[in-house]
């Protein structure tokens, strides 16, 4: 994706801010809004599009304060975790946030956004490695969407039951192996319900709606036994114009892995 002159200027201003030893909250917001993931990386190829901050703030409604051991898979530069991180820092609540990211450029920026989080360069699909980190209370992610052809999709985890190629499904099953609870921002077409952008909530798992359940969702549920849960009701299309380079209609989905598995 080619950046406009305005985007290049804003990206350069964000780079100057990142030269500071410590960023203010306003600095972090400016970086999140203007440090462009497509400036030095082929984010389209990797499917890496950072969560708009407003949507990340609403996503925070699904993160429980008592779940203080949190893992953010495919964390980018930390946008999804920042609202929870800032909340805990402001109210001096104990927190333990681990960010897993493959791209070293993203990690360098992320360490300025979430300086007290644990940043680890690794594939979010490397289940063997993730298990060495111990059990987490909650896994969260805005993963790359679809069949992403990058090194990050290379996994040899025989433990995973899902045999399809969709990245978000693989990642959600990985979450089930390392956390008690999971919350994910994924394409609406990868969920068994529709809420965002509609006039009402539609549960496609109902018998009278069964024929409308996407085949890839049927496959994921059948192979893994994981059951989706609807959240507090965030219409993600409110932030549709705030994404960079894409306008995905998404849903926030939850899993209680202790019940589902």
C-alpha cells in the first residue's frame, strides 16, 4: 500500500515521538493513529492491520480485571492491550501482560506503548513454545484474517484438531490450549452470528438458521468442540473508517475454554 504525503508526514512525526525515552498517553495515541504499519512492512501480505484505538477501548469491556495474567497473541504494537494496560497502571492494579509478536519492528514500537509488558518475538502458532510460558487467565487477539501465507502460519502442532487453513481459527484453538478464557476480534464471516452492521442480533446456530451457518465455522466447531459466546454487544462497524487500508466487518467473540474443551 502506497502512503499519501500526509500519511508519510504523520508517520515521520510518530517516529520522532518514538525517540523519547518515555511516552505520555497522548504520545501513545498519536503513535497508534499515525505510525503506519504499511510504511516499512508489507502488512497486506501478512494480514497485519492494527486495531483502531476506539475499537480496542470497547474491546476492553471483555477483559476481566481479575484475569490479570493476560496473553496478547499477534499483538502488533500493542493497540489491543493498551486500554487494559492503561487502566491497570492508572489504578495501580496488578497486571501481567505478555505480548507475542513475530515482527521485530512492531515489537520495538510496542515496547514504547506497553513498556511494562513482556514482549516476546515468536510465532503465535508455536504452541510448544507458548506452553512453556505457563497457563494464562485470558488470551486476546486481533489476528491476521484468512489464509495468510507467511512464516507465521508454519506450525507442526499435532495437538491442534482444526485442520483448515484459516489463520484466525488456528489461533483461537491455540488460545484454548494456553488460557482459561479467550476473546478475539475476527471477521464476521468466521462467526456463527451477526451483530455488527445489522439491525438486530442473528444467531446462525438456531435450527431455523442452520443453513446459513458458514461451512468454515461448522468445520471449526465440529473439529475442535469449541463453542462461541457473544459478548457485551459491540458494533465494530462504528469504527469501520478508522482502520488503515482495510474496512473489515468484524465481531468480538468469547470462549470459556474450561467449558468448551
